[in-house]
C-alpha cells in the first residue's frame, strides 16, 4: 500500500495540470497579499494632502450653508433634531487602516477559497484524465486489487490537499504579521485567527475529496466541473434573486456552502426574512439564525462518507475500459 501511495504521489506531481494549477494559485495568492498590504498600510502623504483639501472644502461649505440648510429643513415641519447638519471632521475623510483582525480574517477566507478550488480541480482531473486517456485500465493490470488502488489515490489527493492548505494558510498568516509589523498596525486576536486558519484547511481537504469522487463517478473532469458550477449557480440564485424568500434562506443549514462557512467561521449566521402584519401594512423583518461548527462538520462528514462509499463500490465493480 505504501508503494502504491508513493507511485500515486509521483504521478500526481508529474502531471502538467498540477504544475499549472499551482502556478496560478501562487499568482492569485500573491495578488491577494498586495490587497492585504494596501488594507493594512496607512494613507500616504499624497492621499493625506488630497483628503485634507477635500475636508477644507467641505468644512468651508458647511460654515457658509449649514444654518440656512437647517432653517429650510425646519420650515418644512421636520423635527429640529432631525434638521441638524453635523460639522464635517477630518477623520471622515482620511479614514483609518483596516484593523489587523478584519484584514487577516478576510485574507485567510479568500486564500482558503482559492486553495479549495485548486484542490478540487487537481483532484478531479487526476482521476478524470485517467479515465479519459484509458490509463486507469493499464494501471489496474499491474495492480488488480481495485480497493488498494482506490484508497491509494484518495489518500494521495487528500494528503496533497492538506499539505497545500496548511502551506498556503501559513504563508498568508505570516505575510499578514509581517505587513502589520512594517506598517505599525496593532496585532490582535492572533490565536483566534490561527484557529480560523487551521479550520480553513478542512474545506480544502473536503473539496479535494469531493472533486475526486465526482470525477470518478462521472469518468471525466468536465463532469466534476459541471457539478461544481451547478452548486455555484444554486448558491448565487439563492443569495440573489431568491434572497427575499424565507424558504430559500431556511434551507441554509442543509446547503454545502452554509456548512462550509460554519466550519471556517466557527459558526455561520444568516438572516431569514419574515413578513409581519402591521396597522400600516406588511413589514419585512429579518430574523437571524445560525449554523454551528458541529453541524457543519457532521454535515460534510456524512456527505463525504456517502460519496466515498458510492465511489468505492462503483470503482470495484464497474468496467473501466
């Protein structure tokens, strides 16, 4: 079994698609670090000068017009406290750098998403290409024990995804610490962010296994990509056009994306629209509900267990020629 795993590792790393995908991932992560650096960096001298001029202009207009604007507002019958025009402040124009916790948390989630998608594509193409080229049939002539072949391939893609996830999350987190130190940002919630980074590796492994199983069941990489695109479309429609429908939001605990977000964020909060009858008509309120970390882990454990079982049974019995 060990020799089989090492053979699968060599086959995975020697594939051209794996190398191209890793290069694209590296470029995407580098671009995200540029954004992270900008978020943590304070305004430059030129930006401060521009905002200072904008503030001076706005303050000048306020001094000249705010009394008349307030009087015009009161003349319409509005309450006096609602007619007060606040004096502009410099902070409103200059702003401040994004807090370390917020910027790093966003960067970790984005990197986890990128790595998970790359892991999915690599795992799906790893088995899908073998079916498309017919090499899986040749491989089984050397190792007729299909169960051993299946587990060696599955463990290879899962281990590869785990190592890739850990490496990328570590690089992103370390880069955030370096940027924060260079820009003098206040470093806080390090343990909380480190735990988030550790949890974000789980979706990377889950999507890699998911892609491998779908690629095996469909016998083609395009089949796995089609399933992934279908899930993305469903998520987009549910979050967009169906966002105001209660039933579309109540199914969040049973959706893959909601449970994956619960794993990364240690619980995921979503809003369900509820219509309430009032004397003035029907009002729409939003009730917050949540998906726990435990629910997310159990959900994905069941999904992957069913997929792995079905894939193994089909691989052991289906003709691969």
